[in-house]
C-alpha cells in the first residue's frame, strides 16, 4: 500500500526514463539527501564520521568502480586495491610537485592516472576472459604495489614507501575536521554515483552489459569490443583511483603500498557480491555491510562468548570475521546471487501490497 | 501486389571453411538479390549456420571471396557487417539475458548512437535527445512485433517463442538492408509460426529488407521464399526457384536417403 | 656458472612444490570444470589437520590418515552444500564461491586447530647431501629428492589413472558434460566424492611437503596463489602440465629474483628485492598472449 504505483502514468518517454519515475522513490531520495547532507552533519559524532561514514563512502566509491567493471561489463578483477593505490600516490605526487594545484584537480588527475594504468592492465581482456583475466588482474595487484614500494620516487624517497597526504584546502578553506571531510567526500561520491547511474542506463551501459552477457552477439550487432572493454577498465579504475585519493587524504592521512593489499581487493569484491553485482545501489549496500560487520562482531562476540562461557581472544574475532565473510559469500551466491540490492527490490514489491495480504 | 527484386547485392564465390580437420563448407557459390527472400536449406550439419556466420563475419573462410554491395572482401568483420546494414538472428538465441526486452532492442540501435560516455555520464543534451529519439524508433518495432506487454521483462524469463521475437526485434532495430535469420521458427507451434511468417513477410514488404533465411519447415520455405539454396555436407547441391529445387533429384536423395 | 646452476636447481625444486599444489587444481577442474580457488586453503587445512592431530597425541601415520579422512569429508560436504546448489549459474559464480570457500577455511581451520606456526617433522632430513655438495657444489637435500620423487610418482599415477582406468574416463566424461554423463548412467554423486577425495589426498601430500619445509603457518595459503600462474602456463586440464608449469615458474622466479635486481639497481638505484611476488603473474600474462590454453591445455572453440 505504501509503495502503490497505481495512478502514476507516464505520458511521454521522457517521463518514463526519469531516474526516479515513481513518486515514492522521489520523496525517498529527497529525504535521504536531506538526512545525509543536513541532518547527519548536525548530529553525528566525530567517531562516526572518521571511523564509519567516511570509509563507508570511500569504499562505496571503490565498490562502484569494481561493479562497473565486473558487474556491468563482466570483466572479473582482483586488483581494485592496486588502482586505489595508484590514485592515492598520484594525488600525493600531483600535490607535491605542481605548485598551487587545486586539490580537486589533483584528485581528478589521480583518477585519470589510475584510468591510464587501468587501460594498460585491461589490455589482456581483449583476448582472455573469466578466471584467466582474474589472474592477469592479480599480476596488476602485485606488480603495482611492488612498484610503488620499490621505486622511491613515488613516495618522495621516504622509507618503506609511506606517504603523508597533504592538507585539503579548497578556495582558501581548509577541510580539517571530520565533519568537513565527511561533507567533501559525500559530495564527491554523490556526484560520481549519479554519473555512474547515468552511464549504466545509457547506451554506454548497454554496451557493457551486452559484452558481459554474450560478446559474440555484441560484436555482431556492431558493438566494438575493444573500446567497450577498455572504457570499462578506464572508468572503473578512475573511480577506484579517486577512492584511493580520498582514502589517503580524507581518511587515513598517511598510507603505504602494502596497505592496498590483495586482502582489500577481495573485500571490495565481496562488497559487490553481497551488495549486488550489476547494481549501483548494491555497491553502497555491500560496502555498508562489509564495513559494519567487523564492528558488529567486535561488539557482540565478546558478549556472546561471555554468555556462553567460551574462551575468547582477539585472534578468534578476526578468524570468525573471515569465516563469516566466506560463509556469506557462498550463501549469497547460492540463495540470492543479485545480493542485497535484489532483496531491497523484493522488499519494495512487497510494500506494494502491505499491509494487505494479496 | 508484386515486389521488385533488384540486382545482386551479395555474391559468395568459392567459399571454403575448415575447423581444424573438419570441412564445414566446400567451394560454395551463390548470390542474393535485393529485396528477395532467399532460403538456405539442407539436412542437419550441412553447414547452413556456418554459411551465415561467414556472411556476417563471425567465421572467416580459408578460401573464397565475399562481394557485398559491390565491395570485394576475403572476409567480413562483424562490426563492419553491422555498419553495412547486415543484421541477424541466431539458432540458439543470442539475446543479452541480463537485460530487459526494451534494453535488448535498444542495443540494436547502438551503431546509430553518437554520444560518448562522458555525455552519458552528464546526461547532456545530445545524450538525452538520442535516447528519446531511438526509444521512439524501438517502440515502433515493439508495436510491430506486438510485445508491448513484456518490454520491461528480463529476457531470460521469457518463453522461447517470445525470445525469438525479441531477437528479431533487435535485428530490426538496426534498420538492416539485409537480414540473416537462422531458423527463426524452430520450436514454434503452428500459430507462432504463422505470426513469425507474417512478421518476416511484412519486414520484406514494408521495410524492403533482403532476407536470407535458414529454415527446416518445407511448407514455410516453399511458401515465402523467392529462391532456394540447398546444402549437404558443406557442398551446394541445389540452387533456384522453390519448385525447381523441390523436384531436384539430389535434394530429394539428401533428405530422404537413396534407395539401393 | 655454478651459482647459476645452484639458483636454477633451487628454483626447480621449489617449482616441484608449486606443482604439487597445482595438481589439486587440475584434478578438480578436469573432473568438474570448477576452478577451485580454495585449493591453497585446502593445503593449509590438510597440513593443520596433521599437526593438530599430532598435538592431540596421535602418531604421524595416524595423523595423516585422520587428515585424509577430514579432507575427504570436507570435500564431499563442499560438493553437496555449495557446488551442487550452484550448478545452474555461470562458471564465474562458482569461482567466486570457491573464493568464499577459501575464506571459510582460512577462518575455520585456525579456530579448530590453532593458528600458531608449527613445525611438521616427517623424519626426512632437509640438509644438503654431502656427496652431491662435494662432487658438484650444488645444494640438494634428501628432502628435495623425496619431494621430486613424490611429485613424479603422483603425476605419473594420476595421468595413467585418468587415461586408462574406467573411473578416470568417467571423471573426464563428467567434466565434459554433466547431463550427458548422467544420461549414460555415470553416478554423479560417487564421482564427485572420488574427485574431491583425490584432490584432498593431493592437497594432503602438498601440505605435508610444504609444512615440513616451511612450517605450518598461514602464509601457506599465499603460496597457493602462485599455483595460478602455474596452471596458466601448464594448461588447466593437464596433469603433466602442472609439473612443467611448476618447474618453469619455480625456476624463472628464482632466476628473476637473483638476476634482475642488480640490473634495475644500476638503472634506477635503490633496492629491488621481492620480484618473486609478481614475476610469475607477469610471466603468465605473456603466456596468455602467446598461448592462452597453456603448453598442454586444450584449445577452446566457441560454437555460435
């Protein structure tokens, strides 16, 4: 009943094509925007910004990037963290070596650098697929991290490749507090998410999905496979690169190449599997899930262990976390391959009738 | 109502195709005239699908020449075939299972969409206009094929007959000058076949498309085609008007087997 | 020259170890078409089971038997609860499920058997054999010889098994086409059980060898990742390919590690260790350029 679409007729294709054609969705989105842009900055604590909201937004962005590549274009990648690293180090170097460059431009260039690297490592996709491609992306993951560690120029000759991100100053105002960083990251992520949604709805997105679903047929109807696949790598790496730059500048402050490990790449992959492959919303849901689960476990496990009288250690928490991730991945792939995003859709459909039974 | 069959637009000369040791096609030559309906028939495994694949560039022949619209080529590239106005359907339905009917047919318009990804990302003027313009055209096709009620359904969920219709829609969306149909009526009941025949004839009639058709139903072939080519074991054993081919000894032997 | 031989032989020997892990991959892929990303974790599980049982007081031979039982049961459970449910999905989903499986094992095994690194003593000495050392100046230990011998034996046995036995043929039939295999009466359930049993056995052997050489610790799971380039070079479906691929990877990564850094140092300055970390993958990448199906693999033709 709440989600009743009856009576909302579209009389033009333009109306049918709106991003949120259903009135309830439009209201919902406006409320959401009001909450995240206006309410949360007012009421959330510093801890919430620094430890939860900012990393959530950053990883949602990275998950978006991977979703474009793996979810929409069907090119499996295990190297997303490496592209984040490229973004982080590129942004640092642009800030360092070009005097007076605006930081947003640095972020943009960082994304472009990551896109370039992405195209390079995406070239194998032109003749290999599936898990062969996964191995190629592993090459990217290991090689890029090694390069950033071993070539001292990237980290301005610091020991072990650690870099400390510079201050974030836009138009004379320094974004120093967690609240300000949150708003900055939120704005960037919102704009990029909108751009992503537009791309996947258009013929760019259709070309990607065609290549994913059946590339021979795609070629036959005139889709050029090479530019389409490489574009997916470029856009995806751009998103991961910007996420990486934000990760260094607005979250951790200082990073090292080993921090962008294979483990992080797996996490991002898990985000899109659980959240929903091929779904913009899914990227956000998956990132939230993967980020909140450890926190949730940190709180509930000691309590549960105490209740049951079981011996407990920190190592156990991390083991249970890994165990749960693995279980959830298998669970979602079996039960709901389209992830949380599909569950959300099903929920909305049920709301069409609720509270009536049929 | 007679239609004007034009000149030769596709000429296949001495095409031979091999996969490793397997000879799929041996020295095949035939031509296709503008606006005609040309059927390719033959027993299973005769090489009919391979022939279509050669025409639009999915397979590359080891020998022979393809002359399309006056241009001579040793092989076709799929993308080139598409931009030159050749569209096709497949024996085993090559739809994009993850997308809806509407999106699938929209992909048929992709060679006509000029906006790039940046314009799409920003949803600027040209991107928006193109999307609407092509949406209109696609809706015309949806009306023509009578599939309005399923336009948002993911194609993977549709029954076989409707999937075949959607695939035809995607091919039509490209406004092709030549349509290659690989067993468009396979697995259909009588009504569905009649519908599909009607669509094919309408496409040939209203849109003036040349049709190259692989089909097993002899009734359909004899009824709607202008000329027929018969293949068997990768070789051509008959070529001409439906009646001529029907009475050809070699063709009868190929289908029914020779008595010793 | 001598030094080169040393490095080369050292590389070949470590390549044997990679090959052992790769064998498990090949088996499962050959028999079920599933690329089991969790093979490395299974090696870890096998090794942990052995030391875990020994810690509880079992003698080595009993621990090995128990570990084998554990591995087989685990394999059967995986097939039943995970893989069977994913039969209708594209191979990529199955692959991602095995990634989940790997994480599952990596979380569960240390919880059950403890996570502290432990030594595994097989009673085979891992010191250079004096005779060889004196004669040719090369470092090879009894352990190396045993490992090479075990690997050779395994590969030969498995290759013969697949080629000439009834069960081997059945396995290959199942890998090719489940439905067809079912329709000619091959009992799928039993076949899966056998496959995972064999894969578990291979994982156990690999786990014993690796564990004895490097100790049983979490890092074992990473060496398994190295098996992926081995497979690409050797071919996913080839048992002998796993050995050849393993030897190639082992030798080339050691040679690269020794000979490349000085070159890079002279060009760029600084320290360039750690090439082993990525070299096998880049090498595999080049192989994909030239020969995507691997040295011994089967060429894949898409029928439209």
